[in-house]
C-alpha cells in the first residue's frame, strides 16, 4: 500500500519540504540493490541533495509503517553504498577537527 504514513511521521519534511522522503529513498535503495541495475552510480548521485544525508535516522518512519517496511535501515544502507562510491554527508565536511586535540 502507498499510505504515506512515513511522510506524515517524518520530522525532516517539516523543516525541508524538498526532502524526497522515506518511502522514495526506500524505493531508491531497493532499485540500486537489484543486480540488474546497470547505472547505480547515477541513481546514487541523484539523491545526494534533499535525500539520504538529510534524513536524521530517527526511525519515526519505521515505527509507523503498517507494512513493516524499515525505511531507516534502507536509508542507512543507501548511505553505505553512497560512501563506497565516494560520497559523504556534506555536514561532515564542514566539521574540521584537524586543528589539534579535540578540534581546539
């Protein structure tokens, strides 16, 4: 079923209406996990903005899913795939702790 319960529960959508949402990211994960997918890198590149890194992994989407789908796990797996392709959370790039012990 396409009930959109995960979208209703997602706190990210309240602050970022451009976020593509938990179900869309679950679909992307399932698509990129398919061995028949020939252009996974392009698909992963397309969800870098307003996608996988915007999710807080709070698990509200998973908690409300009446079908037992686990978008939180799927998004986390998608992040792992993206990291293997060289992508990273842009917020991590903003944190520079190279100045010394403890970042100070």
